[in-house]
C-alpha cells in the first residue's frame, strides 16, 4: 500500500476519532496547554481498527513550547496547529515502528491553564483563558475593580465633590511647598526659590511669583533695617571718637589750668597778685574738671548705646534666622500633614475613577509569566495580550506618581 494512500486513510480515521473539548479560538498551541492524544491503526488482515492505548493520554506543553510524546520524543508544539503536530507524530510513529501505513493521530486541546488574577479586583482567582484576551478583559471577567472598604460606585456628584476637595488640597500643598522654599531661601540668603520647589500644574506659577515677591520684599526690608542699625552704630562710633578727642583736649587744658593755679598761688603768697586772679584760675580748673566729667559720662552713654545697637543688629540677624527656622519647621509640618491628606484624597478619587471604568490612569497592572523556566515580568500591561498561566497583579497606582 502506498504512503499517500495510507496518509489519506489516516486523515479519515483522525477525523473520525477526534474527541475532547473544542478548540478555543485559533488552534495554535500555547505553552502550558494540555493536549489529548489518540492514535489508531487500521489492520487490513483483521479488518479492524487498533487503538494505541499505550500512548493515548493527556500531555502538557512545557514552558519552552515543547511536548514530549512516548516513542516519539520531544517535539516543538507552541505556535503550531494541532493538525500539524498530529501529522508529525503520525510520521514519527510510522518511521519508528516501520508500519505499513501511517497511523491515524488526533491531537486535541484538552485544557488550557487559566489566568490567575490578584489584587484590587472584586473576584480574585482563576479566569478562563481565551485566545487574544488582554489584562483589561481579564479584569472585566473578574468583576471589575474593587477595593477593601470601598462602598461601591459613587454618583457623579460625589465624584465631583471628591475632586474639588482634592484640588483644594493640591493648592494648599503647592502654597506650603513654596512657602517652605521661600523660608529656606531667606535663611540661606538666596535671591530666588529652588527650581525644584514646585510641582507642575495647578496655580504653581502664580504662587511662585507671589512667594518670590515676598522674598524680595522681606530681603529689602531686612536690608533697610540692618542699614539703619549700621548707620546708628557709625554715628555712635564717630561720637565716641569725637568725645574721646575732647577728653584729650580737656585733659591738656586742665593740666595748663592746674599749672596756672599753682603759679597764682605762689604769687599770692608773696603778695605779687590779687586773690581775684587766683579765684579765676581755680574757677577755670573746676569748670574744666566738670566738662571732662560730662564728656566722660557722654562717652559712657554713647558706648552703652553702641552696645545696644550691636545687640539690635545681632538680634536682627540671628533672631530673625531663629524665627525663620521656627516658621520653616511649622510650615514643613503643615506641608507633611496636607500632603498625607492629599494622597489619601487622591487615592479615594482614583478608586472612584477605577470603579467607574477609568483604568488606564488609575491601575498598575503587572504580568508575571513563566518563560523557559524563568519568570518574565511585564509592567504597565493593561492592554498586553495574555498567555495561559499568566499571573496578573492589579494595584492602584501610587498617588504620588499622579502629582
């Protein structure tokens, strides 16, 4: 009997004996598929069909896309049709056992591994695989998005109120971020805010301009006040210098007056001058001593005022820095509290959006896929085509990534 005739008979037998589940969609075989194999041989002498029960069994396609069949060995299976694989098995058995005709071989898809889905969905677990399905389809099959503690879909009014509260918190966070940046700039003496101090979006540019104007006004005001204090210090220093010069002059004049008084006393004792001139000399000396005392007192007072001015300047510089540090600490604490509230509110808004079907912006979908013994991780995979046995992890995006 010719090989072609045998092939035709084998094909007819395969059609007759094909059994098991109907192929799901295209008949291309995929890794982890479970295949059902049945082989039959026509015995012309006996006039009957022999069923090869020894190899009739279910076989699983390995992760590397191959399948191992007894008496045949390991064959490539993934990406091939069941008919093509059955034909190769028939020819391999025909050669292996030197059969007179090709045996009739039927390969059918017995089962496919489901897709496992976990995370923020209503019904985590297995989802039956279908050719061409994506993670988006699997999420829908699992009942859609669901969150712990969620109260179900919200009305448009509730979502609008939540988004309004989120916008308010964002604006407050922006304002506090810029205020903190302005305080840091004042402390460091910088002329402008840090470039990274502001998130994009919102009223950021307007708020930045306001804080930069405050920075300029505070810097100019502080400079003016320090200049006034420095001017007072200079005046007091000049006054002290002038008074000290006056003290030197008065001291010199007192020495001359003391000499004159001593000379008058000597002349008066010898009767060579009148007592009035002696009195005038004594009066001059007393006047000079009074002026010297007043001048020394004025110097002391000026030095006290200079010390006060130095204290005022120190207080203006260091005291202001301390006050700015306190304000910065309070602002950063308020910023942290507002940011936490904003993140919580943003998560609530994202949950509402996700529950309403807006998944692209709100869900993070990761696929873990076994490939040739290794785990391949696919991220941002909402619309990625799935394979049997894929593990889907569905989580809410980090609100921080949303700004």
